[in-house]
């Protein structure tokens, strides 16, 4: 498929993910195939993507914001949407005609359970007829843009919520919050809060030491059990995982015995998810999701960069790429606390080696920087369909990982 698509998060005031909106590109952006206006074929492919991957993977029962064309409005959005419409927000933008026909379709779709958002309208006044059906309005975070929008909406669409865009720093997040805005889109959550007295807590030390176990060729069961014995919550979490496996708990007489029965591969999978999540528990949940998706995407795309032999280390690179955000310290200092291969360290600190080139590509895809993604694809002779496949597989893997049953765990470990 010549479609590149990435769900980008929208955050609430508590920095929890409220939902996701789709950023996408059809074909290589350098060939003049950039999205100027969606046609019916492209729009239905976006719905096919959502229908196929499912809301459990994309949003975990949070709304997904999707662009919609006039053609699809007329053809019937409901005929192409196989997911629960109450979780789908249809995004109208400047390419949608503010016509009577579209107004009637929007009213019908709202009555059918869909929600409506206005995106990148140069003038909110022009869309006044649509405001009674509008649930969300995207607005640039600049004061002279967002405040007039808020004032205009208040008497005309009091139930509509403004989503501040391009919120790329904590300072911007705090400033926009003072305006009463409670939904935010941007990169602020990826920025580490670096201070003079940032210290690693005792519990974080345990988590970091467990993450180091992933990097070791020779897994040390004794060392693993000594680490989790220091943290009651971790020990209980591990024993719950053991108890849910095919091993009968009445046959296990110690944590060391349980670890040996489970095996190093299963323990490493548990560390990857449970410990990564615990380490970032005071951060937005998107940080854990981002690190795991980065890790799997790095691994999946390795062959296209002629780095398949390094796939395992590339996975670690993606996983450890958020340590600076989690530990609130510069990445070079954070990496001193964990064991990583030298190419991974250079990539995350300097970005000037082959690992760094691949990592930058993954971040550009994550940000929806389709021009740079297309440039690298052209230089490396990578098909857009291969990029889509690698990312789609990473999303699918993540979905199975967070919803994994015991019976599925062995199949997942073979991927």
C-alpha cells in the first residue's frame, strides 16, 4: 500500500491521552504526490486502515480523529466505517465545502453517533452554520489565534472543545492551560524536564538494572531475582505473570525457581513491557507506547537499511530512546546507567552513525514529517509499501503485546 499513516496523540490537561488523530501521506512526497485534497480512494483506504487495525490497538477505546472528503460525505461515511461510530471524530478542513448538502450530511452523521471536528479553518466564522454539530475545534496555540476562537465559540457552540495545536514545549502547555484550554496536540510530552538535582530513585534503579538484563547474552537468573526481591510490587507482578502461565504455582518454591521455570525469553518479554511501563509510570502513557513502537519499528525496518543483522540492538535503541524523558536528565547521562552497545549509544547521543540514520527516520515517521521520510526512502530505495508494512506490523505487535493472553505469548515471541 502506498499509504503512510501514523496516529498522533491528543492530550488532556492531566497529560493523559484523550485520543489520536491520523497524519498521513500518499506516495512519495518528493514526487508531487503530497496530500492537497483527499479523494474517495484515499479516504476509504484510511478507513480500511482503521477497520483492519482496530480501535483496541489504535486508541484503546479513545476517539480517533479522521479526515473526511466531500465525496465520502456524499457516498456515505457509515458505509466504510466498521468500528463503533461513537469513537470516530470526522475532521472537516478547508478543503470541505461549507455547503447546504454537506451541512445536511454532517447533521445526519452526528445523529448516527459520529462526532465532528473543524481542523485548520482560516476563519471559524465561515463555518458558523456547522457549529451546532461541532464537538472539537483545532486551533493554533498562539494567543492571538486561540483566544478569539474561544470567544467566538462560547455563545455559538458552548459544548465544543478547543484543541490547541503545535504545543511543543512544557512552557507552551502551561501558557495555553492558563487560557482554559484542556486538550493539546504537540511534542511537549517528549521533552525531558532537566533540572540540577535530578536523581534516580531507588525503585528506578531496580527498573534500570532489569532493563540491563535485556541487553545481556547470558541471562543471570540469580541477579534477576535479587533485583525484583527489592521491590514488592515488581515481585508480585512477576509472580502473577508466572501464575497465569502454563506452570502450576504449587510446583514453584522460590522466585529463583519461578524464573528458571519461565525461562529467559519470557522474562525478557515481561521486562520489556511491565518494567518499561513501571519506569515511566509518572509520565504520560504515550511514552511507554512510543518507546515500544519505536523499538519494533526500528527492528522491522532494519532490513531496508541493510542492517538486519543488528535488528536486536535496533530494538534496544528504540526502547531506550526515551530514558532522558523518563529519568529527566540528558540522554548521555541516562545512558550511563544502562548497558547498551556502543553504536546504540552513539546513535542516541550524536545520531551520526548508521544506527542514528535509521533512528532519525523512525522519529520523522512518528512525527509525520513525510518530506524527510520520503527523502530517505528515495535515497535508500525503500518502497512506500514496505514502510507502511513495517509500521503496521509494529502497531499490530504492540496491540497483541498489551492485550496478550498466555496462549498467544509463544507465538509473539517468535516474531
